[in-house]
């Protein structure tokens, strides 16, 4: 892989690399494929909504591979840039919320340590 800033190249490389990994760990890849397939077959969310969720989760888990795959998939499913930006705004808020929640844990630890 020559350029990590080329998202199309990254996506192509990732798909090839996962295929190679699957040759060494076929049961792991089979399990992952089963999870991925099950998420697609829920029947209650349309493809665009699932991809918008995937993009937000990709940001919160900091997965560049997920970003490269699901950004393209979201566009193919009909998501607009504005919808993607809104999903990302939710991810930003959730990450800030998680930091706030964990900040209270630190303060609880500090309070216990000072008693």
C-alpha cells in the first residue's frame, strides 16, 4: 500500500488483506462474515440507515478500514453528504458524552482516594 490518504486504494488493499487473513484463519473470517450478513438481514432498517450507523461507529471505534468501506457503501445506498455529516455529528457528540461519563469515574476515584 503506497498511500494511506487514497481511500479507494486503502479499501482495495483492505479487501485483499482480509482475504489473505482468511486463508490463514478461515473460521475467524467465516464468523465475521456471518455477523456482517446477520446485520444486513435485520429487516427493520434500510441500507442507507445501516450505513450511516456504520460510519458513526467507524468514527467512534477509529477504524480507517471501516471508514473506507462504509463511506462508499453509504453513498451507494443513497446517503447525501449532509446525512453523512449529521451521522458524524452524532458520533462526535457520543464521543464527547463518553468522555464526560468517564470524567465522572475519574472524579469518583479521586474522591475515594482523598477520603
